[in-house]
């Protein structure tokens, strides 16, 4: 065994020093010079190259997608569900009982959406009660793809004595690919 190894690192014993005698070129934490054999370098570079190529490969679409939540104004369109679906608020019919008013029924707000994907358009109707316990969900299929639409909120809420123009409405909606 090389006496320099014993002087530089008293922790290295004869068993650990023997493998280090075969390598030369790279210094470890004890100051001993070692090199990595060529076959190990080639194996590492090959694995690194394969890993890089695997990460660059084209990924297929994963369904379902995470819900995409948006606020959409009346007669406006947005792209949802990974940009594969266009959604437009086409009509709103609000019969909710206004704030500061007494009504026999609480009413509801009906929203008609126009869903479009790959050149196909379909109407999707959703009715949200005046005081929903949870958002209203509906499913629809367009071009052999099923989506789940969740209507969360329609604003503004009607007030007694104040007229709301259709252009003032915004709809909070989320869409998820199934």
C-alpha cells in the first residue's frame, strides 16, 4: 500500500486503499488522485443520453384534465379544458328574487352556453338556483369528447329597484375533460 495514502488519511485502511491504487487522475476528499474507468464514463453518458431523449419524447394527452375556472362575460368567449374547448355565454335569464325584496319563490338564473370544439358548436343549458348549496354540474359530449361543466356563480345578484343589463353579467364557470 502507498505510504502517502496512510499519511494523508489515517481513516483509510488496507481494504479501502487497494481499489484506489487502480485509479489515477481525480482527487477525492482525502486528496488521493483517482480516475473513473472508461466503461463507467460510457455507461453514464449513455444513460444520460437515454434519459434526455425520453424526456423529450412527445407526451400523449392525459384525461381527465384539471378543471379550468374562468369568469366569462355575457356574449364573450373563452378557451377552456386545455384550450380544446371554446365556451361562450349565449343567453342569461335571471329570475332570482332581488336583494331587499320579498318573493314567493327564490327563483333561479338560467345560462345557455355555446360550446365549440373543432368546428362543432353545441348549446349547453345550466340552471343555478338563487341560493345553491353547491355549484351546479352538467356533462355534455362534443366531437366524442365528454366535458363536465360546473356553474359556480352568476353576478351581479339582482337588487330591488335596480335593472341589470345583460352586458353587466359575468358567469364563473369551470370545465373539465372527462
